[in-house]
């Protein structure tokens, strides 16, 4: 039996009205649709097909920004199995769900609107049972089924419409070769992930409880997950800052989960949590926990621009896990941040060798080669990146820059044109445009 959530309010704030008006003018409003969770009619700005399309376009870039799917295939299969077991009990079982663990070391899980769901290595190391993992996956499924992500992304789409299109949304900021954080040109989709409200979180918690208990897990899984999150929230470490910026936590949220577990879902109290199975299935991940924690420490130090401390932590982590893709890529970024381009290239090339299917290392290698004026190699790196992960406009810009370094204006111009078709703001866009004007490919504005 599906759990029932009360219908949302039907009145619109002035801000929401203006947002819908903007979408209507762009031809994006659908009108009334049935909320899959409440069964009530509601104004829905986007279609299910749109949710799936946006998911397919953006989720791969976020997974790559999180260093790709975990290299340990057994752990990934386990996460997939636990997630897939919940789907039949959701309100939207027809969605093309996928579940994965990503190599990122920070503590988080997230969902794209079409059903692509990821949990980081960091959060898996914080869980203690399969039921807690089911609660985590159930919570993210709750966001998808209640269409929270679609609602938030609809608001983001309004911004895109008002400022002139997707190019302004994904365009780079700062100088073409400014700080490393701005210049790398990696196209994560973090900006497209929802920042959920507390009401969204409570609803997703409630749905997660329903989905996990209907799938045979005891309520202690959700209670344990909430206790862990509440403890991390009070601790306030760097590794959880993103988690709580998108998934607000509070003592009230924990108390609500405990109360619901003891009331509406009390009959599931005695169902199993499968702690031993979880520990057995994640033993290989927990074996490298000290290395992952050092990588977390290194990333936190990089965020504070304390590169010496970052380098020390990353070196220690790589001694424990020398073939860890995320550790190698983070070290490459650390060396790039310090202008140590040859060393950065060595780490990014090693990362590409240990995990050739993942794209980010190719991009970093290309960037390092540009700095080293190894333009032909940079072209090869960016071309390889594009084959692995198409859709990043910055690939065209940097490859065009490398072609320019080779004095191949024809190919450089082609890439700059491709870039400007997607991005028309920012210093990189101005640089590409000015080159095209200088080479006579386009006429200056106003002529």
C-alpha cells in the first residue's frame, strides 16, 4: 500500500507567479498534472520527459566531477542492488532509475530528476547497516517521486530564460586563465542539484521510511541514518558542508523520523537491518577508509588555499592507496593550483592509466599540457575527454586554444565557434570572439 502525503498548498506566492509567467512566455508550462505522491492536481512546470532529458544531459557531468563511479565494482553492484530493490514500492516505478557509488570523498547523496541517484564513498563509510543504506536511497527516491528536484530545477530554468539561455547558466566566470578553480573548466552539475527545503526533507524522509519498510527493512535503518546525520550536523566538519547546504538537517527532523518510526511504521520495527551483510559488502571500501579520510583532509585544506597542508595529506593518502583515482586527481588539482604543471600532469596521467574510462583526468592532462605549451598533446587529451564525456563547451574552448598554440587557425576557429554557440558570456567567450574577429571569421558587432 502506497503511503499518502497531504496535498501541498494550492496558493502561489508572488515570486512563484512571476516564475510561472516567465515559463509561460517561453512555452514551458504544462498546466495541471497529477502529483504522483499525493494524487492531487497541481501546476507542474515540466514534463516527465523533460526530467529524464535533463537528467541524462547533466548527471554524467556531476558523476565525473565526483571522480566517476567507484572503481570497486563489487561495492557499486551492491549499492545498485539495494537501490533497485526499493523501486517497485515507489510511486513512480516507471522512471529509468540508476544507482551508483561515486569516488568522491565528501559525505553526501543526491538525485537527479529522472532518477539517477548517487552516494559518495564518504557517506557509505558513515553508514552501519544495509537498512541505513536503504533509508538513504529511499530518501533520494522520495525526492524524485515527490518531484522536488524537478520543482527546484524549474526555478533554475526561469533564471536561464530571463538571462538569455543555458549558455549564461553554464558559462565560465573570471579570466580565461585566472585562478585554478575557475580555469579548469570542469562542467559539474552541482548548480542544477536542488537545495531542498525543510518541508521537502521531511517529505522525502517519510517516503524513504515507506519505501524501505515496504521493501523489508526495519525502521532502525532510518533512525540510524537520521542519528548519524544529526551527529555530523552538530559536528560541522568540512566533509559535510555540501550535504547540509542541499539537505538541511535539524534536531526536529531527527525527532520526526523517530516519532514516525514508532507510530505509523511501528509494525516494521522488527524487520531486519542486515548489518553483517552491509559490513561484508563494504569491507573493501572500509579497508581504505584511512586513505579516504586523508583525501577529505587534503580537499578541505585546498579549499582554504593551504596547499602545503593539502599536499602533505594527499601524499599520505596516496601512500595507503596509490592507485586511487580520486586521490590522484585531487593531487593533480593541488599541483595545478600551485603552478606545478609538470607534476600535475604526472598525477593526472597516472589517474588516467588507473581508470581509463573516467573523463576528468583527460581534461586535467589537457589543461596541464596547455600550461606546458605541449599543444599537440593537449589536443589529444581534450579530444579523448570529449569522446568519454561529450557536452562540456569548455572542451571546445581549450582545444581551440591548443590548436591556436599550434598555429592551426582553421581548427582553432572551428572550436571557438562551437564554444560560442553554447557560451556567449565571460572572458573566455570574449577571447574566442575577439580571435574570430581578428582572423576575419566573423565581422565585428555593428558591422
